[in-house]
C-alpha cells in the first residue's frame, strides 16, 4: 500500500508564453507519519529521438509531511533554448512531473505540451530562426498520463516483494503433462487421417488421367482417319488437275486449229466448279 496518494494536479498560468515559469498546484494525501521529505521534479523532454536533450527544470523538497491532505504550489523555470534542437522547439513535446521518497520514485505524471506561434501566418510559414517571444506553450493538463510504482517507505513491511509469493496449493493441482501428451497424439492421428484422405483423392485423380488418356487415343484414331481421307482427296484433286490439263491441251490444239485462243483461266475455272 502506498503511504502517499496523489489526489490532483492543476496546471496554472496555462496557456502561457514559452519563457514564462511553470506553476503546478499539487494535492496529495499522507496516510502515515514519514521520517523524510518528498522530492518533486519537473523534466522537459527536449527531443523525441534522444534523451540527451532532457532538462530537469527544477526540484523541490516538501516536508515534514503531516498526516492528512496536503496542498502546495510547485514553480519551475522554463527550459534552456540552447539545449533544445532548433527543429524541435515548435510542435508537441512532453513534461514529466515526478515524486520520490528517499530516492525512490513512486509516481510519475506526463503531460503533452504544444508549442506554436501566436499567429496563424507564422505557423503556416515559420521563420528560419525561432522567435521565442511569439511562441505560446499549451500544457494539456486535462489528459495526464499517471504511472504509480510500489516502493519501500519507512517500515520493512511496506517493501514490495521482489519475487512472486509462494503458492503451495499449486503443487496439489494434477500435472497436465500427460493430458498434453494425449492431446498431441490425438492431433497427430487427425493429421494422419487427413493425409490418407489426400492419398485417396490422388488415386481418383489417377483414374481420371487414364480416362483422359483413352480419349486421347480415340482422338488420335480420329485424326488418323481424317488424314487418310485428306490423302484420298488430295489424290482425287491430282487426278482432276491432270484431266483438266488434258482438256486444256485439247482445247488449245483445237483453238490453234480454228485460229482462236482459249483464255488461260478457263482450265482453273473448270477445276474450281467441278
């Protein structure tokens, strides 16, 4: 159980100019008397790609802590611009508010912060060198990301366990190794049945191949008959061409005898019309 519970954090003077100080009103509850102070820190994340640009803006020790609900205002300086890449001054970044006891962090609150110019024209076409006086920051205080950590406080009983607690009742539960092996064997049997079914399908497909082969043979026989008929028709055409040539020769001789020449295409016409 946590001795300190963070109840609420209000972001004051927001929105504000980029170079104004940060102000947070922090409310927390203390359940037991503590021997040491609480330490609050505010960190500005200067770059989304490297933690080298993170800046600790300020830290504050709060104590002694009375039992009950407590409230105070935490004020911190703005970040140092020289430690922030010029390309990442504008846009969205993160503020981290952390609380620790005796060097052990027990809560962290993260806020998205948007930095932009106070003019739409400057936002559309920002100058090459940032004009800090015109930059306005806006901390999204209504949507914080809160993370809590279990730590050791003053007593040994408050120290969180480093390992999971012992569970002696777990030894009474039957071992499921045998059941797991049986399930594996059943699964293998189902796979084997599936393979047999596939082989049966292959066998049926083999019979289909034989049927296709018989069709091919029938097709081949038919093609042989067609070739034989075509050879016979070719012989008939040759005979007809020979007869035509004989008729043409006789007509030519008759033409010479009568003194008139027969047209050379008549023989071809005769062959085509026969």
